[in-house]
């Protein structure tokens, strides 16, 4: 038994919450720590810091006859069906599977690849988070505030422009190259660029301060069930396509929210009863040298120790190939977080070097015929490592989550536009008045120009 397996043994059984009493709405929220139940939308439990999880009144998932992620409406925390062709697609690999010697490799492609029915125009599975989150917000009259390293910002900007919801997005300078849209940005998008020495975590801290202003609403990050359940549609789509849950699930992580989402969706599928009786084993990968969750997990620790697991973090982040997979405060230790997801599923973590990620990215593009983002290359590399180290059986059903790709294909159909910043902030502690005086929070308008 490994250090992680030993540490997990006492915690696995607690994540099987049950509800008593009638459910009067589509879903309630159950604390994964104390199991308190709430019938109002919120981000936190009154009693502890554990994540809240949506408990849907529909025990079995019945697909709606609509395109995209809207078909999974029963297990999304929104009242109106999402009417977009954006959603995950699953297919069985032949070329890459043959190269790796796998007989049941399935790929969840989350990007733009119309020949396979993939229409995520921001080319990232972060769009799966944006649609349900913004739909929940659009009738509140409030503006959404969020932080992003790049892909989340692009996804939320795209959906905000479609739905007419104002968003204020804080992005580090390193993420500005990812600030583009397939259409011209609208006046609903307000982008705040941080200084060159700032990273994603700095953006989170500034966004938290901005969200305290009147008329603003914090997006919530990992605590937002709409984000997690939106990403969970990857697992739902795969289960219906495969007619079972996968035995193994591979994904690269920065915050780990996508891994939590896959676990939670699997728990619902387990209760559904039609897709198997065992949870998929999570295989989650981080990009070295910045891999705090990987280091903590390998050491068998629930807690991340900053001096040990991420010394001089900004330097390490700067050295990453997939720097978007960086979060200095990931939801690893909290109840219902990454650590518990790994424990519950008997999961594993991988530390992937830059060279391994680049080689895997090129391998996927060569055999599958579509370009993918660096984080997806990290996921492919973890699958290659698992095969080479014989951690998975060639006959098992494997799901590889390609979390972003298809930009080259998108550019054949669209001419992407840059989202220009409406304001700048040197650091997370800049006086909010310095931003407000530029009228960004009142009437700031992004300037669009060709990519």
C-alpha cells in the first residue's frame, strides 16, 4: 500500500451523502463535510469549509433532445435548457490507440472540430463551465467577476457576449495571448490586465476584491457547482457513448476542479445504476516543475506544504510549458476536493516534464489529426506514462479528456479577434479606485482588432 493509499483509507467512505425529507426543487446542495442540506444557491456551508455538491431530484439522467451540453439538463443546476451546440463529444480512438496498444481508448474532445461534431468555438472545455454559470446569473441584474489564466476568461467572455451579461475578468500578463474570441468582443466584456510579475493566483486575489463592490458577484471558482457540473458533462457524454463508465480517466489539472467534476459526475452515474458499479480511477497530471498537488500526493499528504511542494512558485510557473495549469491555492485539501476525489477512486497523479508534454502533444496531432493545447498534451503524456509503466490494462475502457484544441481548424472558419484590456493593475493590492476612476466598472469598452 502506498503512502497515499494508506492516508486515504480512513476517508473514502464518508463521501456518500444521503438526504432525508422531500426535495422541493430541481436540486439541493449538500455539504461534503458535514452533509448539511441547503435549498438556496450559495457557495459555502455555514459549518465548515468543505465543498457543496448538487443533489438532483432526477436520480436517473434522461437526455433532452437538443444539441450540445443542454442534453444533460437534468444534472445541470439551471432551470432553462441551454440552447447551444457547445458541448463535449466522445469518440473511440483507432490510430493513437493502436500506437499505444490500447483496445478501448476513448477520447473526449473539447474544442472545435466540426467534422466530429465538436463546436466549442473558444476551443476549451472551460466553455462548459461558462454556459451554466452565466445562465444562473443572467436574470439577477448583477455583473460577474472572475479570474483566469486565459482559457476560462475566453470562454466566459464568449458566453457573456452571447447572453448580454456583464463580466469583469482579471488576467495575468502571461495569459493575454489567449485573449481572443471567434467574434468581435462586445461592450459586456471588461478585461483587466495585471502586471508582468503577477500570476493566476494574484488575479484571483484582485477578483475577490472587485467582487465585493456593489452590483458585483464573485464567480466562485471550484465552489461554484455550475462550473463543476458543467465540466462533469464530459463524463456523462462518455458514459452514454460507451454505455458504461470508463475504468480509467485521464486529465491534466491546474486547480483540479475538472478532476473533482469527473468524480462527482461518476458518483451520480453510479447511483443512476445503468453505467456500472465501480467509479472510474482518476489519473490526474500536473506539468513540472510547478506541481504542488502531485508532490503532496506522492508524499501521502492531504496538505500542500508551500516550502516543500512549491518553493519559489512564480519562478517555477514561468518555467512551465503549460503555464495555464498553475494555481498556488488549488482545492486539494478541502473536503470534497482533489485529495478526496483521488482517495475515493483509487486515483493516481503524474508529474509531466515540458519535453514529455510537447512530444505527447505532437504525437496526438499526428495520429488523431487535430491540434491540441499544451495542457491536453500533459494529459496525453500521463496516459503514455501509465501505458509504459503498465498501470493500465490494454483491454480496459479508458477515457482521455482533451481539454482544449482545434484552434488551427477554427481559423479555417473564423477570423479571431483580440480582447483588448480596459484597465491595468500592477498587483493584487492596487487601490480599486485606480481601476474605478478609469470608468471600467461603469462603461469601459474593449477595443477589438484582428488576431
